[in-house]
């Protein structure tokens, strides 16, 4: 009887500790973390001709913000192109200019503050300047003679 009781107590302890570790694996989000410019997470893909993009946002003081930019031009191949790390100051505002390669860029902005973590991402497609030059030749303005 004592062995059976001891078995159940040990089993209950293991299940409780396992449940706590599962909950601990899910970090809480960073409060007041937001992207205020440079990334449009509502679009499937943002298109630009610019070689850089300014990412701006807000987060609590001492939050570490990491921006990782991946080249995803080739399907099923995500290659890290650049990474930037910022520590948010007392203003609670951060900004970072990121480089964009011609093609599809996948930008991930992650914020970490203690045991709290948040992440947002977006795809930015940078088009070649040659395309821009060709398109600018075909702009039709209202009222132009034919």
C-alpha cells in the first residue's frame, strides 16, 4: 500500500512539474512593444525600389530589439543577410535603418525584456532600379496629347 501511494505521489509530482515547464516555455509578450513605421504586417508583401528601410517602434526601456533580415528570393531557402541589435533607451523609442537586397527580404523584429518576448515580421520585395526606369517612361498623365 505504501509503495502504491509513493508511486502515485511521484507520478503526480512529475506531471505537475512537466505542466509547469510547458507553461514556462511560453513567454509573456513585451508590453507596449509596437512597430510604428517601416514594416507593414497587414500586407502579404510590401514593394519598394529603395535599398534601405527605416524601422521604427516603441518598447519599454532596456528592451533588446533585434532585427534580422533574410533573403528569401529562392523558395524554401531563407538566408540571413543582416542582423541589427538595439537597446531601447529611456524615451521608449527605437529606430534602425536596414539594408534590403534586390528580391524578397523577410524582416523579423524581435523584442526581449527579461522573460518577456514579442516578434513581428513582414516581407519586403525590393525591385531593381532598371524596372523603375522602364516604368517611369510609361507614365501617362491625364490631359496629355495622344
